[in-house]
C-alpha cells in the first residue's frame, strides 16, 4: 500500500466516525423535539438555539460525572461490557457506503469505511457481538435486576436476529439476479439498484421509467420484517423490555453510571442510525437518486448522493421515533410470540416464495 492510499484509508475512517458522532448528537436532539411535538410538550429549548446543544451538555455531564463501581461486580467484565457495546456499533456502520465514489488525483475515494466482499456477514457478526455486551453487563454487575435484564435482552436479540438474517438472505438472492452472480458487498448491492425498472423492460418502459430500481418494491415483505426486527434489535419501543423501568429498575445497565452508562446510551443511538442506514442501503437504493450532471454545479452533484442517503436513512430513523411516541410497550410473551410465531415463519415463508419466483424467472418452470 502506497502512502497516498494509506492516507485515503485514514481519511475514510475519520469521516465515517465523525459522521456517526455528529448524527448521534443530532438524533438525540431530534427525538426529544419530535416526541415533544407529538405529545404537546416543549422539549429542550435552553441550551443553544432550539435546545440543539442540550445533547452535548448531557454528554459532558456524563463524561465528568463520577462512575460508581459496586463492590460485588466482576470488575474485568464490568469494565469491558460498555466497550463491547460501542465498538461493534461503530464497526457495523463501517460497511455502509454513504456517498458516490470520487477521485482525488489518480486515486478513487469511496465514502465507505471498508468495502468487504462479506460485508453483510460482518454486520451479522458484529450485531451478535453486541449481545455479549448486554449479557456481560447484566451478569457482571452482581445484582439480580441487571441479570434479569441481560437474560431478557439476550433472548430478544437472538429471536429477532434470526428474522433479520432471513430477510437479508431474500435481498441477497434477489440482488444476485440483477448482476453477475451473488454478492455480500453493500457497495455492489447499491450499484445494482441504480437506474429505473423501465431499464429492464422495454415493453413497460413508459410506465416504469420513473420507478427507481430499489429492492423494496419486489421485496416489500422482507423490508417490513427487516424493519420490525431492527427495531427489536436496537431495544427500542415498543420492544424496549430490556429497560422496562417499571419492572426491572433500569435493565442490564442499572449498576452503571457516568461515562460507562453514556457508552451504552451512545451505542443505542449509533445502532438506530446504523441499522436504518443498512435498511436504506439494502432496500431503498442507498445513495442512488436522480442525477443532475451538467445542470447543477460539480460540487453539488458530488454531494447530492450523500444527501439522498441521509434523507432515506432519516426517514427510517423518524419511524423509530414515531413508533416510540405512539405504540405501548408489549408484554414479554407478546414479544416472543411475534418473533418466533410470526416474523421467523413469515421470513422463512417469504424466502421460499422468493426462491421459487427467482428460479422460475432464471430457469423456467420445471414442467416446461
């Protein structure tokens, strides 16, 4: 690797981490303001214009607040758990392309932390790693309530991660028909969603020429299942039973305070944005959108794909906030029934249907 290539990699990593930190601050502020509007409250309004610095003030408070360590903790695991929550949250977003590649001299710069050919498998692996943070935090705290919250969170994550993975498989299978074979690279999946559906069918071109070639249209069932699963994976309402305050005090992080608690809080909001970005990438075309090359200035044309990506991602993030403002929390038996009796069979059934349809399109029906 040459020095210019090395510095381009460093630049990509810094931009990715910087973007995550900025959007996390904005997400917390936006959630407070949106929920306040929906529930006829004021929301943050004192720190900075429209209260936009309130999140920064809360972060500084937690950073300087004393961290109290209970006497009966398993110290090594107790300290490690917050890092196991934050690091996978950052690494998941590293796989997501958030803009169109561009050139710096003779070198191409991709707006993506890393483009692995097994990107989706890496995302599933990091998502599973985050489960360890929850169960270790609950177990190592040396208290009954965090342990119950950790066990509850682990069961929930395992249940909905299965449905999420099956929904991903349906998208991967369909994307394989849109290019040269299958791929697990998110950048390649985005490329295969460029253009419109009219490009594939000359007969229907007048009707479909304005319909973007996004996976959400043929894979709408997989999209619905995937979105429900990521809401549960991020422990958000109405699936926030791991932090059901009226039942188990504060869940798995009851015994955490100061910066250690802030790391769990940071991981949750990073995961909201990261999972929404993955959904936008897999189903909504990622950074694809109308191009205005030659009409708009060059800088605007270069930034426009990132704007498309952020607009799609924030549409899904808004749905997270909307669900929290409107739906009551499920009972735990309802949560388990939805995961095991509805989403997993539904995702498996849709995968079978998708397999049959794709096979008929590629090879024709077996009786022909």
